[in-house]
């Protein structure tokens, strides 16, 4: 019989089955959300459960990319911004204006936040998306909230899209 306070453990292979994602995604979650690894190699299942409880993490194939407002733009447009020095030359407002009214904006942002470590997704750079995942206040996070508020997207909508609300 187990007590209510007993920590539940899960292996990598069990986690991929339980959450329906690849091992690569599990590794990203472990790193991003600082999932505790026990000495026996297992992970804290309660942390994983809390992470996915209220969030439907879209897989790339589940997002209807054909409906994206940017579908006719060159793909490298969304990656070049992250190259050294380029972000200083391009106003990020260009992305906000393009992405904010997109019918799949929330799915794109959610997917990019949890699956991509490079490029602009949902109108945000990698650094901006990563700042949203922390509980720390930052100038980057506040700028994102202010920029998107001008486009009619609230802080709550952003947090919901990334599964933080």
C-alpha cells in the first residue's frame, strides 16, 4: 500500500507512452521545466503530470499550417532573425503584425515554445518564448506582453497558448 505523499516515478520510455510524445520532447521538458531525476534514473511523474494537465501540446502534424498567415513567406525569414546581429536590424513588430491576426497563432506559439529552440514562432523569438516559461519578471517578457497587447492579444491569451494558464 502506498501513502498519499509518496512520490511517483516514471522512466523515459514510460513517459513517452503516457504523454504521447517522443523522447526528444521528454528531454526538452526535463531541461526546460527542471524535472527532477532520482538517483535510480527515474523522473518525478507528478512534475510531468502537472506540466501537461491543462495543456494540449500540439504536435507539428496537428497544426493546420496551410491556414497560417505566413504560409507564402520564405521560411528563412523566420530563422534569419536569430542569426547574430540580425535582430538589431529588423524590428520585431514586423512579426507581431503578421502573426497576431493569424488563425493558428496560438497553436504556432504553443508548438514553437515547447518544440523549437530556434526561429520565430507565434511572432516571438526563442529568447522571448523562453522568458515566458519562467516565473521571473523581465524586460523581455514585459515588452512581449506590451507589443502583443497593441495587436489585441492579451497576456492571458499568450499564457494560455503556451500552457501556463
